[in-house]
C-alpha cells in the first residue's frame, strides 16, 4: 500500500503541477488507492483549514499563487511600452502579483481597463511574478458564424443560414481561408463594422457545398455546437477495450432475451423476455426480464471516455447520420446486444400480477446472449399470423408470452391514465444520393407499445430500488403544467365547444377526457396541439418531483446508457448500491449531480433543436420544386409578425407574414394566441384549417414563406400582394364587442393578480 504523502510533499506537487490539482490527480501522482484516498481527503481538508490550500470546484491550489488560467484587468503599458495587468480574484495575504501580458501578432489591441482571460506562467528574477498569454478578451468572445460565402473583388461576404436572420458579414482579403464562392463556411467575428457598414468576419473552416443533401445535418451540427469528432485519446481508450467475461456476473446466456428495434437501428441496447409466473400465489401473473447493455463496465468515472460522454450528454439523431455519445467500438460493438454474441448487461427481473401491477423486482449484473435481433415489423407480423423463418421458431416460446405480459401491462396503463397524446410523427426517407424520397408518418404497432411499456416499468424499478437503498441518482422529472398555460388550454377548449375541468387538482385523466371529447371531431388535432403546448418540458434532477405525463411518482432513465448519459449515471448508482464492483458512482460524481443534471438537460435540448432544424431544411429541400403549389394545412402557431401553418402531408411549417393576411389591420392577443381583423372581426386562432400557396422556399435555412388563399371564416388573404400603403396608414380597431371581451379578460386577470399578492 502506498504511503500517504506529507503536507509538504502535497504542497510541492500542487506548486509544480498547477494544472493537475484535483484529488484524483494527487492520488494518482502518489499511487494512492482505496482507503488511502480517504486519508488523502482528510489531509487536503486540513491544509484547507490551515489556509495553505484553497478549493475551487474539484481542484486545490495555493491561495498565495494564481491559477494557471485567470481573469486579469489590463492596467496599461509602462514607460517602455510593456503591457501589464492585475488579477481580479487575488486571495493571497501579500500584495497582488504583477503580470506581464505578452501579445501575439493576431491578438486584438488591448488598453487600460480591458478584462481578459489569460493563461499564466510563473516567472522568477523579474519585476513581475507572471507572464500571460491572451485566451480571449472578456465581453468580446468572438461570435461564431455559419453561412454561405460569396466571393467579391475585395474579399467577400457571408450570408447567414439561420432562419429569420438577414445579417450579412464582410470578409477582408486574406481572411477567407481559401473559401470558394458558394461554399458553406464557419467563421468568427473579426472586428467592428467595415467600409460597407457590415460587421467583419474571419473564416475558420470550409464545410463544402451547402446544396449537397448531406450538408443539411452538418449545418445543424456546427450551428448548435454539437461535438462530432472524438478526441484521439477517447478513441484509443475505446479501441483498447476487450469484451467483459463471466467473472463477477450471473450467467444469463440461456435466457432467451431478444432485441426488438427499428429496421435501421444502429445499436441494440435493450433486450427483453417474459414467461408465466409459476408461483401459485400469483395466478395469471408474469415474470418480465429487461436487460440493458452494461456500459458502466466500460466507461469508468473520470476516464477520457467518461469526460467526452458527459460533454456530449446524449447521442443526436439525424435522417442521414448519428452523432453518438460513445465511439463505435462501444456503441456499435461491445455495448450492443448483438445476436448470438455474449454481452455484459444489467438486467431487472420483474413480477407482475394478472392485472399488470408490479409486485416485486430485483436487479442482476450478468452476461447474456441474445438468440435473435428482430425488427418491430417482423415481430408484429409474426403475432398477426405471418411469421418468417426467423420469428416462426420463436413465436410460441418467446413472442406470445411477451404479448401476454404486454396485455396485462396495457390494462394497468389504462387504469393509471398517463397522458395519451397521439400526435403523428414524421419520418424522412432518404435515397442513396441523400435526397428526400418521401415523408412518411411513422406507423405505431403493438410491438412498439410493448417495448415502451417494458422500458417504462424497468425505469420505475430502477428509481424505486435506488430510493429504497438511499442512493443518489438522477430522476427524469416532468412537472405539472403551468396554471397560466392551463387557462390558455381551457380557452381553446371552450372555443371548440369542449370543457376542461376546473377547480380541482389536475390529473392526466382530466386531459385524456378532453382529448377523448375531441377525438372524433375536426378539433382533434387542435386540442392535441394545445395540450402539448401546455406541458412543461421534462428534465433531469437529483431531486424527485415525479413524472406528470406518465402519471408516475418515481421515474429514472435506466434503459439507454449507450445514448444517454443520465442512464449511465443510474447504472453506476445501481452498481454502487448493490456492491457489484468499483465502477459505480464516485464521490466526485455525487457532489456534481446537480451540475450534471443541468448540463445533460441542456444537451438534450440542444440535440432536439438541431434535429428539428435539420428536419425543417430537409422538408424545405423536398418542397423546393413545388413553389406556386396550393395546399391545405392547419394553423400551428400565431405570432405578432404572422401565422405559422403546418402543411398537410409533409407536416412542414411555413410562415404567412402578417402583412399578407389581408387589407385590414390584425390585432395580436398574446394570451389567447389569436389575431383579430380590425374591420371584419375575423379571428384567426390555433388549429384552424386553411389553404395556402407556397411562395418562397429556402432550403439552406429551412424557411418556407406562404400566401394565404382561403382565410378562416370565409375571408381570403392578399395572395402575396401585401397591403400597399397600410404600413404607415391608420390602423383600424376591432369591433366594439371584441373590445368589451378583451376588457373583461384584462379585469379578470387583474383580480387574479390582486388576490395572489394579498
């Protein structure tokens, strides 16, 4: 066992290695493991209490020295023209050290008062204690730009690819990075406005032809800052991995755990099995197994793989590619439950009664071997009476027991009443050339619902086990709708002649009742959209606030550790809680759970935005040759500047600018999300059926501009002609009855606020 270093040795190490000062770094430097790390933690705390060290995050440093990277304020040049600065966060007992700023030719000009982020090097024998190299000037972090380069006689311009942006940038000669006219480029802000009054930019990278189909997802990747290249150290670490063996695991290789995935699945991280419960006390009950790839075995806390996985937060899926959370050696091989190959897993065995209620469960760390990797379609076909060569032998022993268990779970779901939003999901089908061949509606089979119910139950079991064992974890949280959004939903429902219960604790059953009322009417899609808009966004948290949408008190993501970092954290928590090994949740991770939850919630939203933007661009490209076509749609959004229409067939969203709605002024009501004609009193609201003409398509930005052909209420738009002379002319007023209604609503809101403030 390595000897615990003295306090002097620890201080010397920190002084000589200012970039390696975390507890892990120090323990590694002195070869400390196991219980010795606890002694090291005590020693570090003593040094902190004595004032020799200061803890910043996970790192320790000498309070009388500056960190390797610090924020400085430039004090100005001295008589010799040398530029000096002072640290803004000096905590030492002596006078603050003097810092010499050594500029590079490419650095911006700095003057007295500028604040900078700089990398510091300690120096001796000089009239200053440190030298500094600029990282960036605080308050002027270069803006990253993605756009299309247009070459000119003196440099060129960059046209934006962001939908709704019309800002252009000038590129000076010599700062174009060799870009060709029409290329997609990544650039950064290079300075103030140039001679044409436009901001200047410097091109950093050439990304190819923006009209190429496969550039669509690339634009989104760069635009949203999604890391799409694994560092060499991460790839090397993954490539060095070998398959896990049976040591320390239960042998589950004889259990017929099958995977059921989409036909184009790139990985298989979950498998399942079911059979009747033989316990006479559980007549008609079932035993369910869900096995998940044991990613925690390969991705250890603090490793290069772990740091990169946390940074990415999740995999991001595009129609033509995946930006994975883990390198392919893991996501496509060692952690993918391929047919006929032994694979490490963490499995949960669950018992349900005849009514589908879970009556017990247990977790197991095992080694499995799937007898088959099947698709949703072939499983459903087999159960419906059309088995193939693969599913035929599995029908009676494997598939039918799965469906029997699913029917019990389905009955339990109907009693629980999770939110039943059935909005159509689009699937973009690409050809071999990368162009959109068709836009299809994803088919929902019982095979899909079966896997969903099994996974939900496994996620509940994981949360319940970790709560019982008092283990820290990350919950998947979905809070109740905001009261104001519920009021807006209630107004939409009342306008459609429907009712949403008021004056009681809202439950998903109430919303399902509303959705059921609308199901067989023309307002069905409107009510579904309005209900979706009233929901809060789900997120991750170390605190448990329940999952409103699923009507569950305890819920955590456990079933997809290949593509979600949250699930990897839950796997590690299960490893620690069961004492399965040293690859469980570390103390540092537990301390950082709140920050991790916030970070991966943000990366999830980043991926969703990138996927949505990519879909918009693909749909715009698909519709580019249909300019002038008239098509039906439904109003999906209303803003002060216009109306968003979701087109039939493709589900693409286009904008009808407010200036093109007709020859009258339209008043925008934010609360009710309506537009009201000043002269006709026509009210445009969410969900209305309309007919539009495609006027403009911009595939690079994903933008669609539409003309209104048939207005709601029998009116008609301008057909693209706009409203000449209206911009500076008088604005009409809505009918007197509408004004009275608006005043009534405002007074009601004021009373509500007044009551709240008492």
